[in-house]
């Protein structure tokens, strides 16, 4: 069973959405999101194949090519699969567990069955489209069993796995009732990539615990051996499994396609500021509406600064763009209503007719428009409680090549490792968020040159460490990795 694609990306979602035109015809449109933003340019260059769910339950679609030449191979999911695999196990079990229990994870045996079943189905599809010896790059937490299943179905494949969200400390991970199967699934890969060294170290610690005398806590796979540390952008460590395979582990910080986000049209930027009433300072938040992003905390910090008089509602506005996300999951509905209640309260208190102090938009928007929002913002607020990377922070920096603007950034976002010149804050501490916001405001006024230098340093970091470098670093390491030890030395696609 093999196809003719030598490079295959597998992700939960295909990078398209089905949209229905007013005349009733349907077309596929590119969909937004961190993963799509990151991978599209790489695949277009490889003319590769992307396997994923097309976003419509209970329907079967034929494979098709995008204008850029990427083959999209849809996987069918039923409405029940979507509930159990995606909304349930992926987003109400794994997502909160891997984001350090910001809300309690739900451990449900039926969701687990759905997760395993859907991973098996994805594996069958990949096995059918991948050519002999192909490179398969599996993306993210929804598909952690896939490397192990694929390894059994197709031992000839070179398999990489990248986790886009944090990997928790072993003591948290061990809560998961199906922890052995997940670890065994991941260890089917030749190379496992994380955003940064602390996530990779968490995984290596887990593997050490499995291999040590306390290995019985996690059951199989036992007898793992761990060598080395997780260095950035190279295979920092190896885990030797009980069957003698050497699995590479490394840190590969994801980044952005700088050209896709800018430069912004100055007329569009001027128009936006005019629509906002030409405030002295525009603050901006751009997030999926997710409880991990700390949107409410940022609003509360803003509210307290207005209440104390530290910020003047006649001089400052906060624009919050919140993309609808996972809206059928209870915790997301709660997060949305808390955010919207806070927006209403702040505007009721500090806004005047026609002049809200918080401009809230609950919708997605094209990248070009988002670029204009970033470019017009004086201060970007990224206050995630926990975030694998956070591409929004990097996109903001990229749209300020002249060093204008300022970035308030959570120290719990992976991006804080690279963007260390930001105004870092602890979103669990409202005073810390308030301090970071005020420091950004004061620095823009009183220390413009130092502020510019901070932004320019971050701009340099983002532009020289873009998504191409992320993908090529991972693929280079994957080409070198060979857990089976019987590579024929064929070059991998770049
Ligand atoms: P996300 O949690 O989705 O990604 P993030 O990294 O910020 O978070 O990416 C969001 C992307 O969506 C950005 O490219 C942004 O431009 C886009 N976006 C956000 N709001 C939008 C809107 N209203 N309209 C259009 N586009 C919008 C997950 C992890 C992150 C990790 C990425 C990539 O949670 O930590 O950085 O994957 O690995």
C-alpha cells in the first residue's frame, strides 16, 4: 500500500475552509491559523501533499490541488468523531492538560476511543498516499498516536512529529490515563520537535522517569535510554527505545512568513487611526478567543489603569480582535462571555457615545487587514497564561520595521525566549501586567530611542529566524535522523 507523494504533511485540518457563495456554489478558501500560516509556504515550495480533515463532518471529498500546486487529501470525519476526537479528547482533555491545567481536563474513555480511532484512520490515509521511503511530517497534539501507528504500517517512512503547543512537566502528564499509549505513539517518530528547550526537556524528563526505577509509574514503553540535552535547531538528544530505535528530540522555535504580513498600506493605517478618533495611544490584542490567551486579564489590567487614572480614556483605546474558536466547548463559551461582559462594563464606565474605549471585534480577518491593525498599534498586548510560541507577537514585530511600537509579552509564551526585549509580564499577576503596560506607555513617551532599539532588535530576530528557517531546520534534522538505522542515504526533500 503506497502512493506517489514523497513529502506529506499531516495535520488535523486541511488549510482550507468550504465557503458557500450567494448563488449556492461552494468554493475552498484558505483558512486562518498559526499552523496554516506556518506551513503553507513550505508545502508550496515542495509541491507536497497535505492530509487532513476538510472541516465539514459527514461528507466525503475527493483530493484536489490548490492553485499553488499542493495536493490536499481530505480525511472523512463524522459528527461523532468531531465531538469525541476533536472537541472532546483533543480540546477538552489534551489542550488544558498541556497548558498546565488552566481549566481542569476531562478524562473520558469514549473520547479516548474516538481519538485512537481517528488516529488510525489518518494513518491509513497517509499510508495510502505516501511514496516508498517518503518523508511524513505529523503536526500537533491531535495526532500523537500517528507516528507509532504509521511506523507499524509503513516502516519505510521517515517520520517527523512537531508539537505546536507546550509539553507539560512529567508530573502533570502522568495524570493522563492513556499516557503509555501517547508516549509510545510519539516514539514512533524518527524526530520529535518542540518549540523550545523547556518543552523538549519536559519530554526528556518524562522519558528518563520511564527509564528509571520509577518507570513502573507509567508502564510501557519501558527501558528507554536518554542521551544529551535538547539544543535549539539541532537534534539535541536521543531516546533509545526498548526495541533499539534512536528517536531524536530537539527544539525548533516556529516563526512567521514575514512577507505574508506586511508591509502595511500607510493609507489603510491612517484610515484605521482616524476611525478610532485619532487617539494618542492605540493598544491592540489579537487572539483566538481561547482561555489560555489571557484576554480577560488584559482587559482587567486596562480597566484598573483607567480606574486609577494612570491611563486617560480620552487618550487611549484598546482594540481587541478575537477570532471565534471552539465555540461548542463549555470553557470557551465561558471565556467569551467573561470577555464580552468586561468589554461592556469598561465601555459603560469609561466610553462616551460614539467613542468606546475598547473596540471589540469577534471575527476573523484577512492577513492584509490584520497587518494594518498591527502597523497602527502603538502597543501590542500578548498576555497568554501559556502559549507554545505565539505568532501574533512575531507578526506585530514584523510589521514595525522602523522600530516603532512596543510589545507587552507574557513570560509564559514561547515567544518570550526569543523576544526578550519585550516588556515581559506575568499574566497571573495583574500588577505585573499593569506595570508592563505602563512601562510601555512611558517608554514610548520618555525613552523613544531605547524603545526603538528594543523593537529593532526583535525585528532583526524575527526576520532572520523566519518560518523557512524553522521548517528547513526541522527537515534537515529529520533527514539526518534515522531511528531504524537502515537509511539508504537518499536526500530528503527541502
Ligand atoms: P494559536 O493558538 O492559534 O496557534 P498563534 O501562534 O498566536 O496562536 O497563531 C494565531 C494565528 O492566527 C496568527 O497567525 C494570527 O495572525 C492568526 N489570527 C489570529 N486572529 C486572527 C483574526 N482575527 N483574523 C485572522 N487571523 C487571525 C498554535 C499555538 C501557538 C503556536 C502556533 C504555531 O497555540 O502557541 O505559536 O500554534 O505553532
